[in-house]
């Protein structure tokens, strides 16, 4: 396999999690009797451009189909993050009724609803039918296609060029990263700004966040790699912010490559690039040594669950997150170790976790069964989940997280 960006042969291993079904391919009661398709989950690093990427396995239309069940609005903290972003961008860029905002991967309208409320014209791009329908129900105009250069050309022809484009947690999800990025360069107006948010590879490595690796993520991104991809495809990074979402992310600001005079590069860009170099993100050994760290996290978590079972303790989980599926399938966890997964998202309730086939239930099940331990699978939402389920102190329950290392959180 060659690098998806620079076509360099890929020989540097990063992580091998065996084989698993796609992490968002939740099962229904009717599909439990059918065979699940497992794909290899192996990640390599390019030692030329430093783009970290999965081996070619499933196609994007297999991963993001009509049954795709991730709805952004189910997380209150994520919706608040989106509202703060819109407020900041309106102030920074002077967006008004004469502007046009495009969000790629608009999901259920969690962000564009705040653009719309401010009287700023906006358009969403969202290929998954269920989430696109939810956005349209909020009155948001949504194009139900995958984004790339061809769609950007069509949108510009329809007068939908953008003063601001937002692309949150989608840059890692695209198989053809060059086509995707070149689409933004085509869609932007001459002085337009594109922002991209994505989990920072620096944190993935530093905090053992191997569970963020799953088939829907084709790439794992550093600013070092992203700046090179952008430069090749007509964009220029001029600012970058570190934000706390998803265990530590970057918000990258980019403009058209020929617009340096109006968007001078800020010191933040060099600061992050220097930190990445100091942390070894341009050294092969940084990538080749990560496998053993992931295995330690997996082994410790599995040992905890086995010991809890031996002691007669009951264990449930909260949050049917894709990262949780990665962890449980890598560790080989099944329903004898975790009895159920509670989730607030109605689209997931009544279904089963892919691979492990553990049932997904309403959060009220926790209050009914009073498990001794609740494993928080979306560890990045730990504080939000603990606040929601504080009642477990009534029966002496404890929360557990496995990443970045096994931790038991007892409430006072």
C-alpha cells in the first residue's frame, strides 16, 4: 500500500488491532443471526509526509450508510462547544446576513442551528440519511452527498461559495484526503476561511488513546502532516488552536494559498510544529513502539473485568461509542464481562454493539440494576457522564475508565 497523500510506499507499522467489524455498524435483533463482516484494523505511518493511516479495507459508503447512528446533538457538551465556535467565528470574521457558511459533515444540525439563529445563510453537507433528515427538520438546507472537488465545483456553480467552512471531526474520515481538501480550496471565496477540527495525534500517542482508531478513521492527524496535505491542495495554514474535545484536538485555520497578505501566519503554527518535532512525530521509532503501549492498556482492562467477575461484582458500561467498540473488540470482551451498555441516543437503544454483541439499553437500566461498576467508554466525556449518573453513590457504585490507563473513580 502507498500513502494516500504522497504515494510513498508504507512500511512503518504503528498499530495492529486485529480484525473487527466497523465500530458504528450496530446490530439489530434481526441481524444477530447473520454473519458480521470483520475487516483488518491495521495502521501504518508514512515516513515521508508523516500521515498516519489505516490500511485500505472498507469503503466510505459501507461505513457511513443509512443506518449510521452517531447523532452529535446527544452530547450536551459538544453542542455547547459548537455554539461557542459559532459565536467566536462570527466575531472574528464579521459574519452577517451577506455571508455564507458551509459545514461539511453537518450531522444533525448541531452546529448550523446556531449559524441560522444568527441570521447567517448556511448550507450543510451530510451524506448519512438519518442525520441529514434531522438537520432538515431544524430548517437547515442540507446536501446529501460526500464532499470533494466535484461537489465543490457544483456548489460554486450554484452560488454557494463560502466565507467560512467548518469541518469538525471529518478530515480523518475521508479515504481520498487530497480530493477532500482540494474541495475546500475550490469552495472558499477569495478571502474565505476554512476551519478543521480533529483529534491531535500528539495526544493519541502521549495518552495511549488507541481506542480512537477504528475503520471510519482513515487518517490520524498531526499538524505536520496536515500542513503538507493542505499546501499540496491549495490551502495554507495560518492559525491553530488547541481545544480539549475528544481527548485533545486541534482547530486549524486555513485560507487560500495565494492569500497570505490578508491572513498572515500566526506564531501558533510554528509553536505546534515545533512541539510535534520535539515529541518525535518525525521519528520512525515513535510509531513503531506504540503497539506495546496499547496492549498494556488492553491487558490491564481485561484483567480488571475478569477479577470483578470472580468477585461476583456486576459491570455495565455507559456510552455506545465507536471508541468503546474498538477497545472491547481488541480485548475480546463479551456479555459475560459487561452485561449491557447504556446510551442516551434513541437510535442506538435496542441494538447491539458490533463484535461483542452486548445489548444497548436506556440509561434508566443502570438505576434499575445498580451495577457495582460502570465503565465509561467515551472517556473524553467522563465528567459529563459522572454528573449525569451521580445517583450511583447511593449504592456505592464506581466509575471505571480504561484509557489512558485503568482508573477507578469512586464518588465521595
